[in-house]
C-alpha cells in the first residue's frame, strides 16, 4: 500500500458496497485527506446481517478504523452482556473480550464500560485485572433482564464521563441519556454521549487529556431510524500505524457514516472489536504491545438467535 493515498486504496472494497446491510449510508468522501494507509481497506461480510469495514480516516495523521455494521431489521439479531462474576464483593470476573465472544459463539463483541480496580501495567506494576480477577463496572450493566451493576459510580472522573447507556431488547436498540429502564434485556452504561438525535454535545467539561488527545476509542452508534447499529473501534497509540482520534474527530467520523446517536465506551488499551470465534478485527494495544488484548470487566456481544 506504500505510496498510495487512502482515496486510491478505497477502490478495492467499493465493489463490495452492495453487501452493506440495508439502512446504512456511507459518505461519498469519508476520507478528508490524502494519506498513506497502512492497511488493506476492504469490507468483509460476516453474515447477511453484518459486515466489517477496515479503513483509514484522515485526521492530520492516519487513524485505522474498524466499523462493524449490523442490520437491526434482521429478526435473528440479539445481544448478550457479560454475566455476573463469582466474587461476593465485586460484580464481574474480568475476561478478554475475545474469550467472552468465544464462550457464547458471538458474531461480534466489543469491550464495554469503565471499570475498577485497574492498573495498565506500564508503570512498573503488574497489570490489573488478569483473567478471573474481581472488578466493578462504573455504570449500568444489565444482562438477561437482571441488573448486575447499577449507576452508582465511586470515582469522580467516571461520574463525569458516564452520562448515557446502550439499551437492547432482542433487535430493538436505543442509546439514551442517563440509564435504560428496567424492561430491557441488555444495558451498557458508558460515555460521554457523542451524539443524540443528530446533535453532538460540547466536550468543554472534560480535560484536554481525555477529550483532545488522540487515543484508541470504542463506540456504539445508531442511524436515524434505528435500523442499523455500528460497533466502531479506532486503533491508537501506535506511531506509524494509527494515532487514534480525539472526541471532536470521532464525532466527525460518526457524522460521515450517517450516525445520529452514539455512545463512547471505555477506550485506550481496552478498545477492541472481535468477530466470530473471538478473532481480533481491530489491533488493540496493552502494556505498549500492539496486538495484545487487555483483560476488561464487561463486554457487549451481537449474537444470532433462532428466527
């Protein structure tokens, strides 16, 4: 791909555009700058209801983006969240997103909310959590209609960030301010809300490190009529491969694909998107090692149910 602009390397997958689920619109000029793209840009079909696009997004330095598009009009689509853990004092037993996906035969899975305790393992201490370690989620988590984590948040910075939730009952999905009601099958609390009803809020309340520094990001997004869902991961912190994006740039990306509602999830080293069999679709980074996946507290999976 060396020496070719992203506009040129978009061409191989344009022929596959007809495989995108109904209800989705793709911007005609999704890459605003001519850049050298370090990946093969293409769309892969996972099922008649789901595709995965890998491409670059130009923001004064490339960002590698993985976008899974799910057709919510397909009655087979359903959602699963991480079950409660075994600890009497904590909500979850930490696990890799890929392991969670394999355990339930998921079509797609993405990391979900913020959590504690946590240590990145990049400052001389062992990383925490490891698989099976007890952790708590900072925000709402409902699985199979049962609340595992309510919206009580112990850490001020997470109280500031967590302002929305993803709510799903079978293939009916909304993204809301605050929390989901008690009737939903699955709920994931996170934030900040990136878009709601087509409007993006200002991010002035956040410090520049969180809002304006480019970083890996994970996002859930819906189109206007809620017929389509995107699970999006932007790789980052990998010089020469992908810098990541800041929150304003992320909103621009969401607008370019036609999203009207979007919820930011835990990012950084937690950001990962996996496909069937737990296959990594994005390129996470943990302990400064590209391609290494972080153990996290909770996850969201797209599954296929009986029609």
